[in-house]
C-alpha cells in the first residue's frame, strides 16, 4: 500500500477521515521517481508520510521520497469508532465486521502486539486481545 492512499481512505463504517496509520514493515523501491507531470503534490488533503494535513505543512510535501515506499504490513485505526483494519501483503483489509475472520484478525494482533498501541489491543473493534 502506498502512503498516498491515506489521502483517500476513510473508515467504511463511520466515514471518519483521516485514519491513523501504523507501519510495521515497508519496502523502499529505488527506481520510482516523480516525472515532470507529477510536480504537484500527489496527496490533496492529507500527507500520511508526514502525518499532517497538506494545508498545515510548513514545507513542500515530500512526494519524491514518499512515492518510493510500499507499506507491506501495518494497521489502520479509526479514532472515531475504534475499528482497526490490518494491512497484509501491501493490501488494506477494510471489510465490514460481519465479513471479517476473527481467527485471522486475532492472529494478526498477536503477531504485532509489541507494535500495536495498547488501546487498540484492549479496546479495538471488532476484535481485541483478552
């Protein structure tokens, strides 16, 4: 998943924006760079790479650097409804609660419990560690 996708993603349940991003692993792709046609910021509202709204950045958005990264494993968190969504193999899994696999989600939480904030582990929706 590219950081710039965070400029588009909102919680599918409560529509909160932006989601909080936790990156557990990422790959740097050296060959990708912006073309002359890409000179304007790729993100229009929110820069997840700098964790800031574009309008609040005091510097030009670091699009040249950001575009080189792929988030391999991570977690998206909605601060409004406490829902969390895993990022697995570069794909954000943003399914409604009834379509989620509890066993797989708990396995994900256990795998990254040292990197996930306690509030998500204990109060996250739809599943949490006991």
